[in-house]
């Protein structure tokens, strides 16, 4: 295993063991979206607060495998402070990357780059992408 693979594994395990921005907020300032994957047990809820076109806060309540929990954690860290348009662009880029579709490699995915190898394991694509789809759902409700 390469040094880069080891680093990616460490980042995923760190976010799995110590997920960032954990919590669920139910009030009128936040939009929520929940997605469950009954095939593997992943259950992700994302809460997003947008003000003046900016993602002010993003929380996640993730239960499931290490990839889904870590992906939700990384996603929240990336999205806070982004414009709604930039956040959607990043989410779409990430989803295309993990699905092995063409994507703009000039878009900075920050730590989310570590999930690029998921495309080699089709059964894990949904694990990596579920939180990102839920996040996009929160923005479409906003």
C-alpha cells in the first residue's frame, strides 16, 4: 500500500472516529434532509443553514459504515462558509468523482479527495455519496 493510500485511510478513520459538526437541528432556520440506504444500513441526516446565499452552518447525524460517516463529516467541514452556488458546484464535482464520471479537476475538493478511490468499489459509491446527496436536498428546499 502506498504512502498516499495510508494517508487517505488515516483521514477517513479520523473522521469516522471523531466526526465533525455532529448534530441535528430542527428549527425554521435550518433545512433538513434524511437519506437511508436499507441495503447497507447507512442513515444520514444533514441540517443546513443558509443566510444571504452563504452556507452558515452544516450539521450531520450519520450512522453507518466508516466511509459514510467520514464522508458526512468531511462534507460539513468543506461546505461551511461557501456560497450556495460554490457548495453545489463542489457537491456535484464530488458526486461525479466518486461515480467515475467526468468532473472538473480544477475544483478544490479539499479533504474530500480522499474518497476518489471509491469509484473502484461500486458497492461503496453510495456510502461515500449519501451525505452529499442529502446536502444538495437541503439546498433545494432552501
